[in-house]
C-alpha cells in the first residue's frame, strides 16, 4: 500500500476490531501476571496487523499515529508538567527583555512548543534529533520570534559543549530519549560486551552540565534541565529473554502505557478517528513491544532505568535534582528537574 497510514486497513477488516481488542486486552490485564504472557501471544495471533506499519517516530503531523500519541493523556500530562516550568522561566525572561536559548533532545512533533510558546517569546531553540522530519515539523509551529537551529544527529554523536554552547543554555529538555542509549555509562557498556559504545547516559548527562548557564543569568531563576523517562528497568544488566526483563517490559508497556491508552479510548471525549489511531497504537507500539525481550542486547533499543538508577547517574554526573514527580495517573513517566 502507498498510504503511509495504512494502519487504517485494520479497521476495514472488521467494524468491531477496536472494541474486540480493547475488551480482550482488558480481560488479559485482569489475569495473574504470569498468565498474561501466553494470553497476549494468543491475542496477537487472532488480531490482524496492518500491511504497512507506522514505525515509532517515523511519521509526524496530522493523521499519523505519532500525532495521536502526543494527544494521549499520559503525554498531555508530561507536556503540562514541562510547560509549567518552561513558561515560568520564559515569562521572567520576557519581563526583563531577554531572549532564551533552549536545547531540546528529541523533538517529536513539536507538541510541547505548541503548548508552551507564545507570540511574544524571542530566542533560539536548538533541536537535536536524527529524524529530519522532526526538525521540519517543529519549525512549522514555532512563533515568528523563535529561531530553530537544527542538529540532525543522535545525541550520543554530538560534541555537546562545542555544538550546543558551553554555559550558554537556559533550559535543556530531554523527553523519552535517553532510554535508547544502552547502559549506565561507557564503562558499563564495555563490561557487557558493547565495546563500540563511546557515550551512554552518564556521559550525556555530564555534558548537559557543561551547557547550562552558571552564575549571574541576569534574572531571578537559575538555568535548569528536564529529563522525562518511564520508571522501568530494562537495561543491559538483564539478558535477553530474562524473566525479570519480560515482567518489567510487560508491566510498563501493557499494564501502565497500554492500560492508559485503553482508558483514553473508552472514556475520553475524542473523535472516532483519534480513538481508532489510539487503538492501532495500542496494538502496534505497546502490545507488540514485548518482542524486544527476545532481541540481542545490542538491538534491544529500549534500555529504561527505574528512578533509583537515574538518581545514581545524576549524582555521578554532578547534577543536582531540584524536584521530581510522576506526570500521569498511571505512574509511568517521571520528571526529573536538574541544575548544575
């Protein structure tokens, strides 16, 4: 199919596809955890897949699954918690006639800036994202007074102080991105056979410290960073097919993220089109995510950490956590606010 959103063909197969998926998924979540694995495997055999899947972070804008993802309740909670902090800082800059310099790691579809910026804002947004379409999408929604500087790279490939500016950044935003980096640190990766890894979570967070403004900023607030990540452990210490890994991934993607998507479909006031995309997302991005447990460690791509491990890495990076909190009712995403 030439239609990039041919996930819609799922719904043409059966008028009751979405309701069947949701009711059976809800029933599965009521089972003991160990029994859920085989029940989901059976569900996946019976529920049809689209001919052409939209892979995570490959399509942006209206009509895409990613566009639907950014309107889920768990993402809206994340955006709102980030927006409040960003807006507090930018309002003070505006009142002092100052421009901002913000770094965002992973731009998504720009929904955060659509909610956070206004026409009076002036400054520079430096976007680090390997997906060129993300840069175009974010640029399309920025106010006239905000310039975008595109760094089309993965964050682990960026010479952060040199390319983003040493001690020049007001705010760093890094949402749901660092879990794609394996291990706690380069040393941790090498200990587990990933000898090609040069920069991991610790090295990236340490480089953030070098970017943030220090000393006199010209106004009342100190520069800060925000990290948003799921509270779940699936890093390289757990080998492929490990029972604890399967439990952690299913708990995060089914019992929290998946359950939140099902709740949105069943209870939120949204269009039929949006609910259909949420249902497709539930199948493609959350129920099917259990497959990462079978992949070799170097291909897993989902190297999540729980809160305790993130706090250890922040401390090792020399960053101070000033506040932290869950941002959704399913206690999935955790927000860490940090300063140098």
